[in-house]
C-alpha cells in the first residue's frame, strides 16, 4: 500500500493518523484481463488506485465502444458521476491486462473525508485531474491526428506502449488504419 501513500503524499503530506485510516479503508483487489471494474447501468461503488496494470474507461455509442481514457500504474480511476452521486454509470471501466488495485468503497471514502488532510488531498487531486482533462480536450480540438498521437507519446508514453491500437485509435478519434499510417510516418 506504500504506492498509494506515496501518491497521496505527492499532493498532500499526511500525518500518521490519516495514513493509517487510509490504509485501513482500502482493500487490494485483482482483476483479470477484460474483467469489469465498473459496468454501465450499475452504480459505481468504488474508486481504485492502480498498483499495477492497465485500465480502460469507455462507453458504447451506436454499437461501438469509445475510449475515454486509459489509466496506468499509480493513477486513480472511477466513474465520477456514478461514484460521487451514487447513480448508474454511463461508462465501463475494464482491465486491459491483469491488474492489481487498491479499492476504496463509497462508504469508506465518506468516512475518510472527515480527515482534513485527506479532504485536502481529494481537492488537490480533483483540481489536477479536472484541469488535465480540460487541457487535453482543448488541445485535442486544435490538433491534427498526428499531433494528438505525438502529444500522447510525449506526455503519456506508458499508454502508447501498453495499449491496444484500437483503444488508442478510439481515444484519438481516428480509424486504426489512420493510426497505423501515423505510426509508420514517425518510425
């Protein structure tokens, strides 16, 4: 669980009491490749910190799955609207390979929010994640497909190295053939 504590301490230095509460509140879970962590139509009951593995967040539109994001080691993933508001998720979160996570239930998250240092961490993390999503959305509106791919290579190399081409293509909103041409032109 040291990975999770180190991750949190990068945002907010914890005291021993808060650290122990966090450790007690999380459980280690293992997901096999293709196993769902969150399923559309069901209430998301947890937020996960990825100890090792690869996780994809996506939704289905007109029979096609559309990748929203791909998460790697030392990242947190959840269906935010479903988790925070306890309503059915519109998206899926699925392990792309065998994955180990530290899982925090909604109930335990509510208890941890009573710890001021944990609440500060959550606020800082949400700011970083939301501003990151906003920046990627803004940049991607202005970039060509090749520029998007190069941005991902530079800023998220683990996603490019470990993900299936079809998932990267879906995230970049290009066909697999276009992505293959882009990759060939770079090599």
